[in-house]
């Protein structure tokens, strides 16, 4: 009999106060079963918390949810396996919970030139994205967006603002269409 072979996997479903830890029991080391659990904490050198152990009798990817975490905090974790030959630990991985901050998407146009739509007027989680849209009024055509005071070179009336970390102020510019006689 040898030590079990375990791998720490990427955490999933990371929220403001929760995350799902994942680990793989790749080999039981010749044992009929192995106990598995996660050690975790806010320091990579001191994983002071442990999930409840579970007995597994086959190779499997194991997932365990954590709750009541602090927003915008980095957590470290590793997957542990133990059989009668001893204990083995996977590598230490980390994840950061979401901040919980919400940012407003403000869009505007000059009166009579057009309107805005899509995600304009909504709120987005910190680090999220928003797809904004502009619709010219009759006799007008879309020219560009100014996002937070900076001219955007995209000529598309629909634009995605990524990695939002503050409120967004977007101004749609239009011009009158040329009359063709």
C-alpha cells in the first residue's frame, strides 16, 4: 500500500461569501478507501480550517462548498487524502471572493439625437461587464461613444465595457444624416 494520490483543482462558483473547492482523488494507493478533506484559510502558510472529511472508495473529483466567507478576500486551500499508509496533500491553490460592490452604468445622449438601451441604467458587480447600446433618432446616425471622458474608437453603436471597477459614464455621439436629393 502507498499514499493516496491527490490533486487540488480550481475553485468554482466563487461569490461574495461562498465558493466550491474541488480536488481529485486520482489513486487510493492500493487501499479500499481513503479519507479526503480540504484545509483552507486566509494565509497560504497557515491553513487553519478544515472541511469535514469524507470516505471515498474510488478515484473521483470531489467538491465541497464553503460559506460565510468575507467579501473581497483571498483564500488558500489544498486537498488532503489519507489512507492506512499515511496522509498526502495536494498543492495550495487560491481564489478571491467577489467584492460585492455594485457599479452604475450611466448612458446619455443629447436630446432629440437618439436614445440608449441594453445595460444602460443598470448596475454591474465589481469586475463585471456591460453591453451598452445607442439608437439614433430619425435623421441621425451614430458616431461614437465617449466612456468616462475618453473617446472610444469603436464605431459600433453596441459596445462592451469590461472589468468594471467604478461607475461608468458613457455618452453617445450622433450626427445628422446628409440629405441626398
